[in-house]
C-alpha cells in the first residue's frame, strides 16, 4: 500500500525573483506530486502545498532546502497532514 500524505512547506530566505517557483514546479512534477507553489506577499517566503507519496514529498523537501542556484534558503518549515486528493496536477499560483 502506498503511503500518501500532504505537506505544506514555507521556504524563507532569498527565494523570490530567483525562479524558485519554476524550480519547485519542475521538481514536483518529476516526482509525480500534485499541489501548488506561490510567493507569499506578506513575508519573504515561498509557500508550497504538495500531495503524493510520502517518500516523494520528502525528496521535494530536500530540493526545497537547497533551491535553485541563485536562491539563498535560510529556513524551511514543514507541516504534515492527511492526503486529500484535491489537486489534479502541480502548478504555479500567482
């Protein structure tokens, strides 16, 4: 049986304007995950909501802790929850 889960990740640091959302979207799709990524307007951070196999979600978090080459990640906060199946794909939200 597959271990499905949902995770919300807030990535802090120099993560806006450095192709972080595109990077996240590509990684999530390659890992077979669904959900979204968006810039947070209220704080200097990127928010990721992703669902899928827990092992794949953990791989995504590993990628987010580093980010694309021009990003400077200072902190990553994760919040795990139950899988909902509410997303049909992975996309960038504005």
